């Protein structure tokens, strides 16, 4: 049986989540953005105007790649995008920080070289999350790359939000990527 204090805390948490969602609906930084709902994995994210969604598989993970169609010309082609990967955690008992580090290392392997990685922990969408800031180079071309990665766990799955651009264009996309991270939502778990 739940006590009154637990019920009050749960109600307060729900109110804060609803206020955050309402604020996002009225935040002028999201003006013109579109809502994308992934039916397979049950998440929602807001996309800047002109961005499209494309299916993607990576390292036995389902995913989507989100990108601006206008950025399909060199040098930004294929280097400015936001991907969301989902990986089941059946039988994996490692803590989030260890799993997240391994997932990020796997995503960078052979594609990114000379990486500098800083990590921290926090929350995203009200769930425990690991945050990574990465600077490196494209192994094939030598182009400088930057990335902001969030890994969160929910419902027996890890969600990897991977935002990347060239080092030179990072200043343009960093706020967009932060806003996309902030807009990520998972529906409340049902019992």
C-alpha cells in the first residue's frame, strides 16, 4: 500500500513532467519543428524543419537516422546527423555506465580515430542516462568530427541518442542537438 508521502511525490513528479512538456510546446526555439513517433520502440522526438527520418541498422541495433535534406552535399554529407539506436539488454547485468561506454566504443570503432571522450551521468526523459562528448577524426578522410551522445535505459532496453557533425559546423548544430535530446520522450511504463 502506498503512503500519502509517496503519492504526493509521484503526483509532483507527474506535474513537473507535464509542465516540461507544455513549456516545450510553447518554447519559441521549437517553432516549426515536427513530431516524430517511432511506433516500434515507443519514443517521440521533435525534428527541426526540413529534417527527415531514415531506417538504419548498426551493430545488431535497430535505429533511425535523422538529418537535414539540405545537408546532402560535401563536406557535410553523411557527417551531420542524429541517430537513435535501440538495443535489448536480455541477460546483461552491467551497470548503465559500463554498458554505455561499451556501446559508444562499438559505434566509433573503425570510423572515428584519435578520440577524446568525456563522460558524465545524469537523466534524460526522467530516466538515468550517461552523457558523452566526443571529439575525433573521420578515420578515412581525416575530417574533424564532434558528437554528443546520450545513453539511457528503459523497459529492458538501452536507447542511444547519437548526434554528430564536423568540428567546423558544430557551433551551428550543438544547440539543435541539445534541443533534440531535450525533446526525446518515452511513454510512461504501463503495468
